[in-house]
C-alpha cells in the first residue's frame, strides 16, 4: 500500500504541477490528461456532494437547491503523516492555507461567483483545490455540475446541453475513471449518470457505479439487484453509500461520526449485511485508489513515452527560440555577429534566388523601365511646331544657312533630359524592393525573433546603407544621361547626311546648292525632317540607356547590398561597450516568459520521468 500511495501521490503532484504551468490541453494529449483521474458524475440532488465529503471526511462543499456546482472542482487529496494537522489550498490562492473547512466552502462559492456572477450560469473554468490530511487516500477527483433535464428560472434554455457538453468533455477522455452516482430511491434505468457512462464507456471498464440514499428507500424495498449487478452489470462492483441526513447536517455531525454511523448501518442491515465489507465511503475511496494504481501501472510505458516526446518537443522549441545569452561582452558580440550573418544569409537568398523577392528587381528593368521610356513625350517635344520654335530660337536674328546645328543640339538636349525621370524612378523602385527584402529577411530570420531591439538596429543599419547606395546610384544614372548630352555621336549625323545626299542623287533631286533646295530648308518638310533625325538619334540613345541604367543600378545598389550591406554596422558594434551590447540583445518579454515557462515544463517532465521510474518498479 505504501508503494501504491507513493505512486498515486506522485501522480497527484505531477498533475498539480501541470496545472500550475498551464500544461493541460492544447494540441494532442497533455501530461495532465495522460494521468488518470476520477470524474464524479450524477444528476442534480443525486448525492454527489455528500459522496465527495464522505470520501474526504470533511464538510467543505457548498449546499443548496438547484445547481450548486456551477464550475468543475478538481479536488486533489494528499495523504500526510498521522499527527499533522490537515489543511486545504486553492490554486488561485497558493500562499494561503485553509485550516477551517467552513472557509473552504465559502471560498468555493466566492470563486464560483467571480466567474459566473451571482447567477445560475455555469462555467467550464475549473477550481483547483488540494486537501492535505492523514484521513484520506491519495486521489484526484473532479466534481462536475449535476446533469439536469430542464432549465429553471434564471438559466438559459441551453443549460441542459451546456452541462452535458461540459461533463462529456471530461468523461470522454480515455484516462478518465467515471464515478457514476445514482440515488437508490429512483429507478436505475432512469439514471442520468449511468446513461451517459454507457454512451462514453460502453464496455464499462472505466465506470464505477455508486448507489446513494439506500436508507431513504421505501420500506419493503432494497437495492440488492443493483448492488449485486443483476439490474445493470458493470465490470467493477457497485458500492452503496449512506450519506448524512439533513438532520445530521443541521446538527453539524462530523464526518468521522457519519462514517461510523454508515458502517453500523451496513453491518446491522438484514438486506446488506453480507455486503458490509464492500460498502461505504471508506471502501469506495480504497477501491478507487487501488484501481488507480492498477491503471497507472498499466499506463506507465505510454506515460513515459509521452513525457519523452514532450521533452524532445520542448528542447526543440528552446533550440528554435534560442537558449539564454551569456553575460560577458565577448559572447554578446559573437552572438550579435552570428545573428547578423543569419540575417545576411536570408537576405542574399532573396537576392540570389532560393527565396522570392529578388525577381522583382529584374521586373523593374524588364517592365517598369521600358514602359516608362515608352511614355516619354518625344512626339510632343519633336512635333513640327516645337521643332520650328526651338530651331528658330536657336538661330536668333540670323537664320541658319545650311544645317541648324544649335537647333539640333537644343532639341537633343531637351529630349535627353526626359530620360532622367525613368532613370531616377528605376533607382527608387529598386531601392523600394531592397528595403522590402530587408524587412522580409528580418521577419524570416528565426534567430532574430527573440531580439526586437537588435531587429530594429539591423533594420536601421541596413536601410541607412541602402540610402547611401541609392544616392550613389542616382548620381551614376544621372551622369549616364548627362554624358549622352555632353558628347553627341557625330558619326550618326554624318551617316545621316551622306544617306540623305545619296538618296537625293539616286532619285535625281537637285544638289544642295540648288536655290530650290535652299528654299525648302524653311518649309514644314524641313522641320519635319529635323524632328525625324533627332528622334532617330534619341531612339539610339534610348537603346543605350535601356541597357546601361540597369547595369549602373545593379552595380551601385544590388551588388553593394549583396556584398557589404552591414559592413558599416559591424564597424560600429565593434566599438560598443558591454552595456550597449546587452541592450541590443534585450529580448521580447513575452519570449523570455515563454522560455522560462518552457524551462519549468522541461524540469517538470524530467523530474516526473525520474520519479515515476524510481517508484513504478518497486
């Protein structure tokens, strides 16, 4: 028995620790759910509360009419050495010990009202209560709201379904032992507890039947058919309970005297005397405790497997979010550099391929730049009317004699200046893409997620570098445009002139010194021809810039971002003091809290595994 109580007591402690750490629920089966517990199920006024108080040996539960239990009560019994005073503790008030069980009753009622208000509403948020006493066996019991068939005044119409749904959420778990409470003065066929237990545990291997109010049955009747398993057979024996009468409760008859009175009832009963050794609250507690020990031993391999699985998952999660950082400046600097390199790797994957985003830079050159060049207003600038205006203004008071060279130059300069807009727009578009890739890379660098301050510092340093690269790129592309203006390709116009003369000679047109041709120099056709010539030259320049602008942008921005995005940042952090480095590694408080909780859970699982191993095989 000592070994059994040690094993069950250990399970109690582990379950309590799981509750404190919030390790109950979530994805998959939690350790709390893997460890067996006993759910107390019954209809309203079936005697559930009295059974629990009999098992505990204390009068500690609220009483009244209607739904008294409106929140699940997770009751953990811890056996302590004889001679030590018994006390109770609530999980929501861990620093307070309750020696007066009337105060425990009041606190249960008050804590229920804190969630549900002073109404008849229910809540699935459990109250956790631990009782330490030499008069109990180690056991975890869950007192659930009583099943009901109709809603009363002050309750929503859905209360019947809500209670059943809540109770089912506990009893459907495969490691839950069902304590089905039914009053003996009602037909067992109408028992709400047995009906529900049959649905969730059709084999009956998890169900214990408890028959209450045996002393309230009509004279001449008894419950032997039920207790001996003839009316409804379960795999485990039925247990009869005789609760305190209302008169006993009113007289404050203590539970020890009530247990003695219960034993006397069964021992002296002509109907149940032969079953006396297997009846009563004390026997029920021992029966449940023995069964729990059997179930725990059967489940030990699966419990250990679950613990090991959780240990592996927690270690993997700790590796993912990062272990604690050393406090010396050398280790901090090394950590910062490693985190920067991790970000740099992700950023380069975006640029060079492997992650999406870098292709948008190619899109700037392949789509945006050509589209912008096509939209330039050369048709308006080189219209016959504007050409005539520009050429005339360039000639001044003396009209040109042969070719309007100054007019040509002004037209070309004016046209080439339009290329500055698409050139600068390309620089800005690539800058925007690079900034977006920096943002995405920081978000995708797992190692950085725990350090929001360092994220901000890297983002600021990277964006500052991108600004420098953009400024240099803008200067370079504008120089390319200015170079096209500063030195024209003379060969283009010489070839153009030779081709014009050749065409005119072939067609039999007069020589250029013909007075008729000179007259044509001031006609619409003459200005139209000038516009066409300039347009041809501008098209040639456009083809050149369409190729050279992307080269300049890539060289000044993309290549530099790929090669030395954080070089200036590296130089800065190398000169920082320990306090500044520590500030950069200031973690997100939520992440620190998560790591602390994971570390506590890891310690819990390792301790649980070691303790179960040490106790289980004795």
